[in-house]
């Protein structure tokens, strides 16, 4: 049972504000004996003296699991870039953890101790079900690393929330319960991505939850900071978190969730409005991750108050009702399919609204050729596909020649059942070599000033810098096709660069039209899959 730490003798001991105020009065009576660190210890914001330091253990374990994708995610994938991080290394992780460390540093008398961090899995969210073996290994690793920390007062877990594990429903809540079993009843705070699939179980298992409010995910560090402040207040007894969760019963594809545009923006604005209206209230909304066939899929509202049940319920109901009310606008819209989308893009290019950005949002392996094939079919010119993931084609190109040579190669169309057909391309090698994290990428020029960037794995282009670095002039391109849902908006929409943007619903593992997916485990009345 959580929240018992409130009556723990430790929080009624030297760390209690009442005791500290008494200490101040006594010390103040003694005049000169009041030290700076004692004064610091008297303030809820200031923290305690070094001897009185509170200790917070930090761990992270994140995955966004696409259960419809072909390959399971096991230990090999999680350790492709190395074994889990331990100790200080955990705190250098940036993002949520970086924000947490930064937030905690505002307080004196707080020791933040890195425990355990599972690295990002190879293939990211193109990985399918996490194996039970991997979940057991890393949850045990997190628990034992936290147990090794002396006199632990609280735990911060940087999670994602859309983890799907074979035979472990609601894995994040399960992880929190295991941590509590392992370290005792101390406050446990969690941060999530807004793609989290969660429900009341996490609100019951954890003491505090913070979820990012922006997609692209700009506020990971900010939510880490907020988690640090409220966790520290909770440990010191100046905040008593009470959480409620609601499921509005609405599921949306990622491509509808960008918070730069309505109605996703309006939902997050409503959450911020509540946070601004009421003191010490934190309103989190996860839009959910639709490509995980799990029972807690879809939007989740989690409201945290300072032990005010009525207020928490009222806000959670308001947020949940609002999401339900705007469900058609939010979740019920229809995107153009491949042929129509390419027609729209070519027409916009002819009108001079260049560069036209086409978001091939549903391709989660990066190997799909539907839009490439349709652009060739419709006689498109001055376009660039950035990118198609095809390590095999890159190898064939490298074996056949170097920059300036002409090659013929079949590209893409095989990595998943929706990837389309391999497309034969005869073109000139414009670039062959390193790019970013990739040892080798290839760029081919073909047709009427068309270009194709090949990467060995899915590469989500979010910034326009890739074109210049690979020797391509964006000014000479009319249409660029990106394998991205929302993150591209940073470099192409928010920057004002794109003349027009079309989200095209080509066949793929992550379609916008969720009614085309065969789910087994999601609620049988969720909008819009089971009711329109
Ligand atoms: Zn996300």
C-alpha cells in the first residue's frame, strides 16, 4: 500500500518541517549558533544540512513497443549499444534524467544517486514485444541497484510508458510494484512520454507521475525537473501526492498527436490551464501509442493534487470528458491514401508551394516503397526520398562502384508485410559513406532530378541539415518524403521551411486508419476502432 511513508517515523523525525522550525527557534534563541546550513534545513525549499541529506535513487528503462512489428525486442536489442549503465553514468543520460538532476540541484541536502539505466534498444520503436526474459533481467537489475544505495529516501524512474512485454500486462506498474517490494515503502515518482499506454494501475502503484505535454517532445527535461521538486517535497512532508486516473476511451494514431496543431494542442492547453488555476496541481495527459495491442491502450488522464480527492476527481473528469467531446476532430479524421496524397503533393509543387513535405508516417521499418513507386508512376520530378532503410541495397551499391558510377539496384519493399514492392532504380551514385550514426549510407540520383537516400536502418529525418550534409541542395527539390509522423515538424513546419505538408496514409505497420488493424487485447468499445 503506497502513501504509508507519510506515517513513517523518518518523516516525523528530523526531516519534518515542524521539527525543523522548532530547531530554528531553539537555534535562533542561541543567536550566533545558527549556521547557513541549518537555515537551509529549515526551509522546505532550502533542503537540509549535508548530514541530514535525503537520498534519491534514479533508474531508467524505456521502450515504445510496436507489437505489430516483426521482430521481438530482447536482451540482444537492449544491449546492442552496450550493457545497462550503472552509477554516475545513469545521471549523464540527458532528457528526463538530466532535468531531474537539474531540478534536484536547486535544493541543498539532496543526494541524487544513479542506479541503473537500460540503454535504448536497437531499432527503437520498430521493435515488437519485449521478451519476458529481458523484462525480468532489467526489472531485477533496477531493484538490486536501488537496494545497494544506503538509506534511500525516494526513487525516480524515467520510463516511457508504452512498453509491451510478453505475459506482463501493464509492465510499468509492475516495475513500480517490484521496486516498492524491493526498497520498501518510500515515495516513487515516474515520468512518461505522451505515447504512454497506462491506466489506474500506475496511479495506484506510483506516488507521482509526470507526463510530457509536447510532441515533438521538447519538455522531457522540464517534466524531470518538476518530478524532482515534487518528489523532494513529498519526502520532506510538504506535499502529499494523491493521484487519480481516467481513460476517455479514445485511441489516436501518432500522426494526429502533434501538439503544434489543434485539437492535440487544445487538450494540452486545457491541462496547463488547470495547472495554472490551482495550486500544486499537476495534470498529465498521455495520448497513448496505438500500435501496441495492450489492454491499457489509448488516452490516459492522470491528475495529482496535494491530497485533495475532490479536486483531483473534478479535474480528471473535466479532462476526460473534454477528450471524449472532441473525439471526432481528434481521432476520427481521415488522411489521403498513397495515390491521392502523391497527387496533392505534385499539385502543390506545381503551384510553387515548395518544398512540399510528404510525411510517410505509417512506415515503421523505413523500408516501404509505396510513395516512391507512386511518385515514379505519376511522373514526379525534383523529389527526394529521405530515407529508405535498406542495408542490402547499400551493400550492393558499394560492391558495384563508387561516387559518379551508374548502378541498378532493387530498393526496399521487403522488411515487413506492408513494405510494398522492391523498386528497381538505375541511377548515379552521388554519395557513399558515413552519415551520423551510420557507417554507410548511399544517395542515388535518377530520373528528372530525383534522389534517394538509403540508410541501413529506419532514419526519421527531423531537421533539414541532412540534405546539405549529403550534398543535396534543398532549393532544387520540390518534394521531400520523410519517414516521420510528427517530429519532422520541428525542422520543416515550426521553422517555416515547408511550403506545404501532406501526411499520407500509405500502407504500413502504423496506419492512421486504426480500423484497418486487427487488435485482440484493446477495449472492445474504444473510439474510433469499435464505435464511430
Ligand atoms: Zn513519444
